[in-house]
C-alpha cells in the first residue's frame, strides 16, 4: 500500500520542516493543499529534492499531489502540472461546501452538472501537461454509495483515471468503476487481434463486432491492456 501524507500549505519554514520530518523511503508522496500556482509546486519540488538528498533517496522518489482549491489554481492547472516532474496526480476536486465551492461560487448537487464543465476543462489541462494520473473527487456523503458510484462513473466517462476517497467504505466502489472488468479486457484483446490481422492483409480498417475500427482504436485498447492485464 502506498503511503501519502497531507501537509500544511507551504507558507513558511515550519511547513518546510514538516516535509523534512516525514521524508522517508516508504513515503510514496505528499499531498500539498492550498496551491495557488506553479511557484508553489516548484518550491515544494526543491524542498522535497533537498529532503531526498538528506535521506539518501533517489531524485523524484517522493511524488507530489497538488490540490487545486482556489480559482487561480484551477485556472492554472496546466502550468501546475508542468511545474515539476514529481507531480503524479492532479485534477478537479469538487466537494460540496469546501474551498472549491467557495472559490468558484457554484451550488453543489449530487448530479454534478454545475461542475461538469470545470472538471472537463481541468482534465484537459492535466492531460496536456502530461500529468500521468488525473484524479477527481470527493464524494462526502459517506453512506450514499449509489451516489458515489454515479459520480465516479461520470468522472470515468470524462477521462479521469481515479478519485480521491474520503472514507474507506468508498474504496471498493471507486476501484470497481475505474478498473476494467474481464469482459472489457477480453474485448480489447479481440479488437487488437482483429486490427492486426487486417493490417497483415494490407487493410487499415476492419469491421469488428458491428463497428469500424483501425489502428487508433487498437492503440487505445493496447494501452488499457498494458495498464491492467499485468
């Protein structure tokens, strides 16, 4: 299990000392709140690099998860994602009544229609920045697992690869939504085989289970297989 620790905002030397106190070879990453822009990420990157040298850890050993909790940070998601190579997870976290709702001014609903555009735009910025694991969240209604699943499915449909969980009971549903099942993986394998067979006979596209598919679809299927078959 990967260990991530949420620290206080980096607004002074006491906060920097927090990073020094938790830096350890078993620490997978640091969750950094109240990020206002790429400069905050660059500062955290330098401090973590210093901690890694002090602890004799390889550069980039400790991942960084900046939380986009202000309007400025949400607008600069692209620059924040590009600010340091150790940024490993990034996305729009649109919980009800929290910092983001206060910063943007929306009125939260279980359907999430009021934040759909925001989550979509931030996701595009994160993808363009090359951040490897775009994540969304949070679902704060602990007992409403049906609502959680619907929200997770909406985020998965947008292109997010995971969600932050606020309670352990949410983890199984989130994992199920964001992990392809055996049937989806089998279909990917069949699609790749069909396209490669067509390519071997000189055809660029082929009809597969009622759809026209080509190398672009096969590349997407291969990526899914690479991530989840192992």
